[in-house]
């Protein structure tokens, strides 16, 4: 279906094809998934006949096939690049093994220029850390747009918002991003953030309180007329509710203990859960260890409880792919993702890449020191002279 642009003073629709429209397959039909079907794809899932607490929207199988064939996340792009990707569906497909885990790059620096360089590389996702960086709404929005447009829809931006503020959640979604919500500890907090992220009455979770942005969704320019209204998606706002993904971060021992209650209450609107190991360890009075965990009995008990709760509800997980020696690679990376049942994995980031420059500097100084001491470098120079 073509877009419609306003004509003259009134709004009689005149069909035109918008240059930013991406041709996608017809809208998918929705099915109800149970936790029994997910158990075959998660590493060690507890059996249950209760409905899975993932969102029921169904999948368009052709998206997963196109993504696996090389299209990447462009297969999940919305009809307009101004909109969020069909990120919820991408996460479900990754969790079910239809596509590989979503490979993410961590943008810790508030840099539009760096984002612009990274976007064409083809990362599945970029984690934009608004919580721990000195960026304003404008910079965050521009980084989201650079991620989507410079990658031609191949990269899904996830924004970690500064907290549970209704306005911050709206800003990130209005920009076209999916959400990462930090420090979720209670059912009331979870209900608040889910409500802030959704439009209107909900079929499953709390009623949405997100404000509809009148000049972000302009007919024929930035919204989508390329979908067929249905009982599930009567309008573009209902459609948007099922596009952007929501990741909850559990970052304290109290939050781990409350995760079962949180997922029981709002799990249908939660797409990913992330255990914030650094914050959780600090909250327990344990050494941070750079977020790499530890062997303390209290810590192992907390991690086991988190794992068991995620298995109980079949909720996909996100996590870092780092070890003591740095980012994991090859079989070690694959094994890590399988053991942790990761559907979303941060592989590297801007700060990690810059930190690697320290090794280059050390190597250069070592070479100069060796030359000054009559070492290997000096011998090589003598050979060249001869």
C-alpha cells in the first residue's frame, strides 16, 4: 500500500510512493506461543504448560530466512526508517534459533561521529548508553538516526535510558529505538516503565500512557501506511506497540528476588532480561571483578535464581561476551551464548576498542626501549646498513 501525502489545506489522500519506504512482506498473522515450544530452543528450560510471557505477536518466517541469508536486521526494518524495527520479532527469532544471536556494539561515548562510522559495518544492534554518558536528547536522537539510516536499516538501536522517567522513555521511542531499562527491582517499577513505553489500552499488560507524538508520525512522511488494519493492529500506534523491544536490567539482589513477580505481572511485554553483574555484585557487597562474576556462594545462589526464573518464563536473555582476556571469539563465543541462552550479545564497543590502543602504545615504547638498549631493534638496523 502506498503512502499518502496531504494535499493543499485539507487532507484528501493522494497515493504516492515515499522514497524512504522499504518494501516488506504483507503483515504477519499472529499466533499464541506457549512455553512448551520455547523449551526446545533454550539451553535448560523448566517444563510448564502456562503461556509463555513473551508477547504473542506472531512471526513472519520470511524475515528470519532473509536475515539468515545475509540481509541481517534489514529484514526486520519497518516500512519507514523513522520507525523502530520489528525488534521484538528479531529477538524471538534469535531465541528460537531461527537466526544467530543478535551481535551488538556498545556505544558508551556520546559521539555522533563514531556512530556514523560504525553504522555501515553491519552490526545487528547498537547499545547507546544514555544512562552513563553526558549526552542530551538531541545527541541521543541523532545517534539513533545515524545507526538506522547510515546502516540502511541493518542495525537496530537500543537506548539505555537514564532511569524510569516517562519522558526519557518517550524520547528514545520517538527517535526510533528499542529500550533498555536499568535497575528494575519491583513490580510497580516494571508496570510503570511498560506503561510509559506503550500507547493506549493494552491487551495484556498495564494500560499504555505513552504520549502519541503528533509531528513524529506524519502521514506519508514518517508513519506507516504500508500495513493492513486488523483486530491486533487497528492503527499505526497499535502496530508500533509491537515493534520496539524492551529489555529489563536486573541489577541488584533484591531485583533478582523480585524477577519472578515482575515477569508474572508484565512478562508479555518484556522481550529480554539482562543480569547487570557489576551492579548486582556491588549491591551485595562483593568485589565488582569488572562484572565478570565470581565463585562466592551468595553470588552463585543469586545467579542460579536468575537463571531459573528466566527458564521458568522462557524469556530471552542479553549479556556481554567478555572473559578475563577480553572479548570472546570463535567457538568460545558460541559456547558462551549457548550456555547463557543469549539472544542478544554485546561483542565489543567503542571504549573497548580505544582501550586496545594502549597495547599499541606499549608495543611502540617497547620497541624504542629495545633499540636504546642495543636490543633487537638495533641489531636489525645494523643488518639493514650492511
